[in-house]
C-alpha cells in the first residue's frame, strides 16, 4: 500500500506531462481539477492546473488558481517549499515570489522566507531586492550578521553589485537611524572595499552611541595600517588619542598615530627632512611621556630608522637600536628585528661584510620562521647588489617556497628580474650595473644612481632592462618632486613596454600622480575607470576603484 502511494503521484505527473505534449488541454484540466478536489493534501495538483492554464494563454484563470493555491498553503512551510520547487522548475519565479511574500505576511515576520527570496532575486538578476532580503535577516537579529555577510560575499560578484549594497544600506540607515546593524553592515562593506575612511565614520557613530571607548576603532585603525592606508589610520588614531586619553588603549593609539604619521611623511614626495625631524620630535615626546621600556622599544626602533635612512645620522641610529636591544632583553623576535635593521644601517655605511654577518646570525637564530626568511632574503639581496647572481639565486630558490606570502613574492620578483635579464646577456654586464644602481638607491645616493641610469639608457637601449631603468628614473624624479618628468618616464613604459610586468604599475602611478600632484583630476578619474577594464587582475584594482569613486563624488 505504501509503495502504491509513492508510485501513484509519479504516474499521474507523467500522465499530465503526456497530455501537455499532446495539447489535450481540456482533458488535463478536467483531470487536475478532479485530483485537486479529491486530494486536498497534495497542493501540487493545483499548481499543475495553474501551469496548464497559463500554457493555454488563460492568464486570468491561471492567476485565480495560483491565488487559491497560495491562500490554501500560505501557513504550511513544508508545502510552500514543495510548491516553490515545482513553480521554479516550470519557469514561474513571479508566482513563487508572490507565494513567499503572502506566506511572510501571514506569518507576521518581516524576514520570513528571506533567504529563499534572496536566492530567487539573485537568479532573476534583481540585486537590490536580494540585498533588501539579506539586510532584513540581519536587522531581525544581530546574531545573523555573520551568516548574512558570508551569503553576500558569495552572491555579490560585480563592482556595481557592491555599489547597490551601499545604496540599500544608506537608504535603510536614513529611514531607521537607530538600527545599529545597518552601521555594522556598512562598516563590513567598507572594510571589504578597503575604504577605511568611510568605515571609520560609521564606526565612530556606533562608538559614540554605544560608548565603546574606541575598541572597534582600534581594530579598524590597525587594519588600515596593515593595508597601508596611512591617511585613514592617522585620522582614526588621532581621534582615539583626543577622545580617550584615559583609556587602556591610549599608549598603543599614541604609538600607532606617530607610526601612521611617519608612513605619511615617508611616502610623500619629495620627502621633507623638516617633517622627518618633527616626527622624531613626536617620538621623543612619546618616549618622554611613556618612558623607555619594553612597551616603547618599537618607538625607539622607528626613531633609529628615521635617523639612519632619512637624516643620514647612521651612528645615532646604531646607538638607538643597540639601546632598544638592551631594553627588550628577553623579546628575541624584537631583538632579531633590530639586528636586521642594524644590518641595513651597515649596508648604508657601505660595510657589506658587517651586514651579511648580522643577517646570517638572524637567519640561524630564526630558522624556518618568517624573520629567518627575511634575513635570508636580505642576504640574497646583498649578493645581488654585489653582482653574485648565482649565489643570490640559490637563496631565492629556497625563499620562493617560504610560508610567508610577502617573502615568497619578493623572492620571486627578484629571481625573475635576474633570470630575465641575464639569460641572453652572457656577460651579465648590464645586470651588474643595474644591481649597483639599486644599491645606490638603497643608500639614498639618488644623484649617482640617476647618472648611472641615464648612461645605461643610452648604452643598453634595446636591453630587456629598459623598462626597469625607466621605472627607477621615474621613482627618483618623484622623490625630487618632479612629477611631470616622472609621468613622462612612466608613460614610456606603458607605450613601449605595455606587454611587460611593469605596465599596470606604471599606468596606475600615472593616474595617481595626475590626481595628487598635477591637479588633473578629470584625467585621473578617466584613467582609473579605464584601468579597471584594462587590468582586471591587477593588485591595484581595489585602490583604483576607490579613487575613481572618490573623484566621481560618491557620498563621503
């Protein structure tokens, strides 16, 4: 008997499908009406009847049948899911949507069937409706937030989809300003877009309302620093230092603020030595305020590097690093970081043997750790500077397999540079000269480096290093504040070496210089827009999209 109950619906479905193929509409309708009447617990017959009527062009009758069906099952979740599957299989998303919405109305819950509706809207390309559903789930219970974020991360594919999400959330927030979940979703959205300034504005609003004493802002500021958005990081930590001077996080926020300002100064061209001296003054105030202790040794280290790399006071830098090592005592990782810095300072002083000795110590002490790999990379770079490409390559071959992605990428980049530019040049003369230029640049001897680069551009005009030479020339002109000439050099890379690896770097940098240094914001905006199309896989895509939107005048 049980087997017969299972088989009968299958047979009847086949029978209806056969009648449909034969276009025996009257017989099919008669059969389905009879089945619907005698088997009220099987709503699929009513759904089939509506489909048959629709196929005949009886739109009004079909709609009436659907309305009766929905009215019958709107309180039965199991039947709703069953009928939804059937209607979608038969290409009726409009009826499915109506059924879910009526069932929601009947349930009294504004987010009932939201996931089902979201999937339905995704299939039909109605992105804003899909987002509305997801947002309603998050609004119903804050615990749903992570589930909703994961779902949206899977379902949002195109840049315009993300723009629609922002539009939906801002509209919701305008209507319900006290609904914190909209702020939370906006923060998450801006963090995904690496738009830390906007994330800060939303988090600050929550911070003030919920009296959170800046805890979440600390997290956003730290992520901003990690992502090299120093302007946003500086803004965030400045707010924290000003608003929460008594907070437990104050010393850390104070240090991060100076650190963010340092990166801003170091990445602004030309580098202002007066600003560097002022920054060192900020670090001195910080150390005076918080004292020299294991908690402030990072500030001492940063001060030392400013002295060594920017003010050419190498001995002062060495003394400060040695003092920091003494204060750190048992923090071996920090001590080894300082040792790597000491190696760099000795390289600045043109004492490569001292540098490699220290790098090798750290490589041995930090074996199979990211810091050990960093030490090996610096030794490889030192061998590269000296023109010993074979030994450098041996180090790099090991480092390409490093667990640290950044180290592996840096190793790969240097390895490719060596391979690409020594293969056809049996003497390696051009590569040796170029490596020497890179050493001069590391030592901040820009004038000598530029002179050598100009000579190389004439001597090795057709060499595979030509785009690299142009790139380094552009970097020097940028450091000097001569953006026009920098753009000329970069444009030559795009025009003559567009097939090469530096093409997207050059094009993005041109747009950035036009935006920030040359006052050509309209041109920059157009370049960012074209960049997104031309280089969809570039590492600069997120930054280019953010800058394009800012220049376009999207809501701040």
